[in-house]
C-alpha cells in the first residue's frame, strides 16, 4: 500500500475556507467544495487532512459530515 502525500494546494484551499464533505452512503468519499466547484478527493487524503489537524468536523447530517479548516 502506497502512502499518498498531501498536495500543498489542497491544504492551502482548506486554509482559505474551502470545505470538505464526507459521505458514508456508498463507502467513504470526500468532495472538496471551493466556491462553486466540487472536486472529489480520495478518502486517504481526507483522513490524512483530519489526522494532521488541518480539518475538523463542523456538522453531521444523516450520512454526511461537513469538515472545515481547524485554524
């Protein structure tokens, strides 16, 4: 299993106010929400952002969690 590295641009987008939406309905999926764009990112990167303290959960609704920057 290879480890994925966090893209510095991803960390910068989150720090500037982009949010992440995590869905558990069809397995663990993450979508980066930046302005009007919705971009899928891997679950590995989403978990890594959380573990490294870049994001924290804001709210949970049904099978989704909205994550925001932790700064």
